[in-house]
């Protein structure tokens, strides 16, 4: 998922001037029944907005029944800011699963200024997300969101299933990518450039396999191997990333002096909360009202997981862990957990997420529990089992989880300290992409296109469609964010 931590990239979208080619493509789109009009994109839960051109296209909910129920795909185009747009736009594949491309764009737009100078950006809310017949679940109360009551999760899933407007079996990645190509054809583009982050890298790989002749280049940021069922490694990867950050603190003179033995303190904290959860009262980050909740190991893991997405929040870990371990103060960790939980519910269409996960991943979940002793334990796996025992499962093509092979130029990006999609995932994918290059951003977390000079690297790659001679040495200027010695920031 592309998280709100990246809002610092900034949103600056230029006034648009349609070149002759872009105007011709608009006319072709009109002929296909796709009409664009000026619009403003918004990001739920924030004041962020940006201009674009929006339209919609009707497609069959069940592709095998083209005369049956039709659903509307929400599509936006951010035209090239220069007068002459290149004929091959960038299609954005959002994360999640369940995030809308028209919303994800507003988070990463700042990283695409250079790309957008001479290329259109095409944003398709994948079916089930955003305004493309969203499969949204009812608003969930905080207590329910934090619950590990599997029966309650099953009941919530049943309520969601009864309330969605659509057949969840037809909201898988494969069908979503068929929609993407229908839009490409309607817009008259012969070749396109792909950019995807997190789950969006799975979607982009599926598109590459289904429509290889339509792909000019691909950028896969925070890469998900096609062979990997989403979710089964999250607990393992979180532990690796968290303890690496804390061990770096233990080996840093200033950090270790201020926050000694943070790695061991966290291990002790996990054991203590597992046996004796703590009641803590905080001011709700959104409402300001007092909120009392039980802070247990699962709550701790949830807090740490989302702090790990960004290097700036990773720098807070030693301080917050020491505060909890030494002072028995869990307030800031609890606040972080609530902020993260609330943000996800705003940004993710949970019904679409379950349609993807239950069809494509859940059948491959292991039956044994190998998560003993890990921060997250088996919470995510058990929650998925509870949901997928209720949610209908669509068909997945044979070979869906086979590695995607392509000779197209592909740039793979990873954050060194990504807690969800670590660099070894991209290495695994690169084995089947002979014309690829993997760039690892030092000290960075999840979704890195906007970090340091990576936006320029991406722009140069898309412009040239060539990995030879691509200048990447500038990433060595990136590093971990200095640890916060206090809430005011790092040591001066």
C-alpha cells in the first residue's frame, strides 16, 4: 500500500496544455464512449486535491457474460504539462489491494513532475476501488478493528458481503487487468509504461503477462513476487526490519547512549504484554476525546508495523520503545496504532481486498503455524482465514502464481528497510526479467519512488526505455534518518 507518510512529497500539478496528439487521443476516446471532463481529485481524510480530466467507461461485471450486468470504471487523466505529449503514457497501478489509483496519485504526484512534463498519467480505479463500483465494507468501530475475536471478524465479513453492490467473484487482479487494457484500447494508446507500488507490482506483472505487446517499460516499486501469497510472510519480514533498525541503534553511539539495549527491551516488552496487557487512556488523535483501550502484543505489533513504513517514523522507534519499556507509557504507541487503523479504513476498499486475497492467496496459505515468537504472531493469517471462510472466491487462471517472464525493460525499486516487501523479493522477480535493473534505496522503507533522486532515475528510465547507462549512483546520498533523541528531533 502507498501510505500517507509520503504526503511530504508535495502535490504540485501544473496547468495543463493539450498537445495535438493528446487532443487526437481525446477524440478517439470520445468515439469509444469515454468522454473526459475537467475534475478535481481528492484524497479522503485529507485536504489534498489536484486537477485532472475524468471519465467513465462501462464494462461487464462478469467478462464471460458481456450482455449481463455492467459496472462503471472511474478513469482520470493527468495530461502532460508540455505542449507535445509522447504517445506512450504512464498507467499507475495502486497498492493495497483495495486502494484507488485516483487517490494514490495525489500521494505520489510530486515524484512524477518530470515524467508528467511530456507524458500523460492514466489513473484507473481498479474495479472494486475508488469510484469503480467500490466494494466498501461498513464503517468499523475501533474496538472491532483491533479485535482478535475471530467469530466477530466472521460476522463483520458477512455484514460486508450482504452490503456490497456486486458479485465479489469478479473483482480479481486478472479481471481488473482486462479492464486496464480495455481502457488502453479506448484511449487509443498502442504502448504504455507501467508504474506500480506494493500490490500494484502484482497487478502490473499480471498485465505484463497478459498483454506483453502493449508494454513499453515497467517500474515496480516495493516488489511483490508473483509466487508469494500476500500476507504469509508479513510477520517474518516485520521482525527482520524492526530488529535491524533497533540493532542499528544499539551500534550507534549517540542512540545507544540515550536508549540502551532497545532490541532486548522490545523482546521483554512483547513477553510482558503477551502475558499481561496494559490498559491505557489517550486523547483520540481525530476527535480529541479520551479513549481507553487494552494495549497488548497485537496492538504493539500494529503500531510498530506502520511506523516501519517510513524512514522518518522508523527514527522514532528507540524513543517510543524505551518510553513504553522504562516508563510504562504506551500512549504514543497507541496513538500511532489508531492513526494507522483509521487511515487504512479511509483508503482501502476492504471488499475488493478480500476478493483478491481470498481468491489468489488464501488457497496457498500454510496449514502449520510458523509465527511463534514473532511480533505479529499469527494474527494476520488467522484474520484472513476468518474472512475467507465467508467471502466468495473467484476463479484464478492456472499458472497465476508462476513467475512473470518478460524481456521488456523493467526497473525494480526497493527500500533497504522495507517491512513488507524487502529487497530480496525484487531479486527473486528479477531472475525472470533478463532486461531488468534492481535499485535498493539505502535506509528507506516502503514505496520509494519519491525518495532522494529516485524520481529522476524513474523519469530518465521511462524517457529512454533503456537501462544501459542509467545513472543510479546518486542513491548513495540516501541514508537512514537520524534517530530522534527526543520528541523535538535528532541530536543537533
